[in-house]
């Protein structure tokens, strides 16, 4: 039971980050029917910028929390500029092109951003400085760190803020009108270009914060980190219902929990020494011979994606984007 609760805590922490990244995918898809595969690279840029700034601020004697907050504050405008540039230069000229053209362009933008990051920050892994004191809390047999609690709280606040923006503000009404029917929205006075650009900018800002949290949680950042993270967040968006804001939140949390539980239990189930059938030299003195385990946790996200696409293509909460004329 303790293992279950611990993995549940780990899964909710990771799933909250997935949910924030998935919101970027689902907002863009809901408005212009585009899967922005470069969104994961925006998350990576946010982490890399923050990891460059935080050691400088920490060396200047600032408190750890202030240094991390200022690092995130530096990453947000950089990612917002990247998001706006992507929409303005790469996607807007192809808005009326066949759907395959923007999709290929998104993959190309992802590759370009990844290699630009490699040129700026090199291939080396950036390590997060050990400036945050380790504070742990016990709950129902599980251990939670202060970083985990902060990540869940920040993600919850961001998701609540986005929901308020989409469903309670004038910009949110314009976004939903554009998603419903851009031609009619334009006739009603909605600036379509401005709304779409704002969607990319908001998603990029959230991606920057998610990148800082993800890097802080694992303690490292690298120019390739956005690829798998982006694909998992896309899987979470599909799981909840692509184009559906509450669905992206639900899908992210569920995907994180599935990954954590799979990594926590599969390794135990496939420990052949426990079942008396592992190689003697590996099982001596309490050794282990594990065929599968935490190294395969990335598989779970894509297994879930395949199952959802086969049995419920619309996602758990369906798709709320209206049919266009």
C-alpha cells in the first residue's frame, strides 16, 4: 500500500506537468486544427534559459526560491517570443494550405529549435544547482518533497487561471468563437490573427513554466528533452480529448499516474530472482534480474495513446470543438 501511495504522489506530480504542456497542444488544435509538434521544444527552451540564469542569481546570493522564480521570469518572455515567431513566420502563411503542409512545417520547426538550442547550450546536460533545501513531508506512508508540492500547486493554479481566461474573459470568448467558426467570428468583429497569436503566446508562457518545473524536478535539462516530453503531453491531450481544455488536464494527470504506477510495479513483477528463475550469478547475495521496469516507463504513454485511438478516438471527455461549415 505504501508503494501505491508513493507512486500515486509521484504520478500526480509528473501528470500535473504533462497537463500544463498538453494545454498548449489542445488550445492550438482547438483554434486552428494544427498539432504544434514544436511545442515540446518551447518547453525545452524555457528550461535551458532558466538553468542558465539560476546559477548566476544563486551565486549573487539571492534566496533559492527567488532565484528560481526570477529564472522562470526570464524564461517566460523568451518562450513567448519564440511562440509568437513560430505562429507569425511558420504557421500563419500556411493557414489556408493543405493540412499536411503545416504539420510538416511543425516538425521542421521542432528540428530547427532543437539544433539552435544545441548550438547555444551545446550537447552537454545542464545540471540544476543544489540550492533548494530538501524538505520532506510524510503522508499515508508516502514521502513528498517541497518541490513536488510546489509543482502541483503551481500547475493547479495555472490550469485554474487558464480555465478562467478561456471561459470568463473577453479574450476567451474570442478564442472559443474562433474555434467554433473563424469566418463568422471575423464577421462579428473578432481579430482572428490576434486571437491565434495570443493562443500561441499563452501556450508558450505556460510551456516555459512547465520546462522550469520539469527540469527542477529531475535536476537536469538538455536540448533533446522536449521531444519525449512533447510526445507524452500530446498523448495526454489525445487521452483527454484534443481541443478540450478540461480533457487535457484530466489526460495529463491520468498519464502521469499510469506511468508512475507502471514503473513502480512492473519492475517488481518482472524480478525473475524473486520467482526463482533468474540466472544464479545475478541472483546471488540478493541480486536482481529485471527484464522490464522503470527504463520502460516511456512505453506506457504510447500504449495508452494507441488504446485511446483504437477504442475511443475522441478521448475521455470527447471534443468540444464545433464542426465547421
